[in-house]
């Protein structure tokens, strides 16, 4: 196995992100959501600081100049998305949460079309339709009656809001990435995210019973801070740099796969037929949108002609 292969790095990144849903669900009744998000990013800041402190200091004038952009990146990508995920898993399974997260690349592409004026092809619209059908199937548990009467679980609705947050963050990054050094901007957005989360965390501790710190809890926080944040970020960005976002984005489909495996093993969750059918439809939509299925079809037709 080539440990430096970009494809191996993508598997590692998506595996750690899949575990984030399971850890969040496992902590649902132990750690309040804002506190969990705060501690995750606090540990991430500690891990990343030694590697990014030079960029943090050298580009301080850039951080001041671009503070509005950095604030929205921190609000949507650091504080908003992860907190909504941790609130969502109070009301739904980690498998469902990860499956609703699956069409993120499709929504990013749609927002890029609307706000960045990027071109869209027929396959993009077909992929969007598939993804909408797939997510609708998941959140309605395969029940048309539930969908028509809008009796949808609060957890899936929160996940849809979380996915929207992450998609907005991705579009902001897409538009502004050329301005910032990668490690430095990540450290700054984490710091701003921690500041945003602080008052909500204090409120949780003021009104709710404080959590009990245990060794297992400490390991969980280390996982969220190091693996699901810093290591996954480094692996993902290194791989994207080598092979490009087009080839990397289909690997995001591994997140619900890993989340489902971990949830079944560690949380005793079960995979329902509605989740399986909806997940397949959703992932098919993502594969169509990213061009994976169309490219394969084109290659097959070319080989038949030759």
C-alpha cells in the first residue's frame, strides 16, 4: 500500500469524517452540542497551532483586511455546520445524518452556479434531481404520506440546514481561497469559530448540568480535534492539490459508508431499507453530477467503437 497515494489520503479523510457523526451521536446525551463543538475546535486549535503559527503571525495584516470573509467562513464552516450536526444527532441516527450529508457536492455546485456564475451541464441538473429524490426518501423513511404531510424528523431538517451551511462555506472558500495561506486561514477560522461558540457554551454550562470528564470522553475529544479536524483537513487538501477537486469529490460518498459501518459496530444502529434505497439514489445523483458515471459511459462507448 502506498501511504502517500492521494487516493489513500482521501480514504483516511472520509473515514475520519464518517467517525465524526458517530462520535457526535455517542456524546449526544453526555455533552451539550455547543460544548462538544467548542471542545472539538479547541483541541484542533492546539494541534494545528505549532504548524500554522508562523502564517498566523506573518499574515496578520491580511487577517485584519479580510475579517468579514474570515468571519463568515468561521460562522458557516466551523461553528455553524458542526454544531448543527451535533444538535441533529439528538433527534436522528448517525446513519441518517451522514446520508442527508451526502448530496453536499451537488448543493455546492448549485450554489456555485447561482452565485459564482459557474456553468452547469444537463448531467448536473439530472444529478440534482436524483439527490433531491434520494434525500426526500431518507427523511420521509420511504413514506410518501409523511413527505406530503411534511412530518419529517427534526434531526434531518437540522442536517439539511447544516449541509446548506457547509455548502455556503465551500462557495466562500472557492471564491477567496487564492487570497489566503491554507494552514494559516484554517487556524484563524478555528479561532474565530471558538470565539463565536464561547458564549453559547457558557450558557449551556449555566443552565444545564455540566458534563463529567472521563478517559473515554477525553479520547473522543482528541479524535474530533486531531483526526476529524486537523489530520482529515491535511489529507484532503494534499490529495486535492495532487489530483484536483473533480477526482476527489466522489470520495465524499465514503463518508456515509464509514459512518454506517461505525454506527452499526459501535452504536448498534441498523441500516433500514429506506436508508439503503435513499442512500443509493442520493449517491447516484452525486456521481452523475461529478461526471463519474457519464465518463465511464463515454469510455465504454469509445471502447466498443474501437
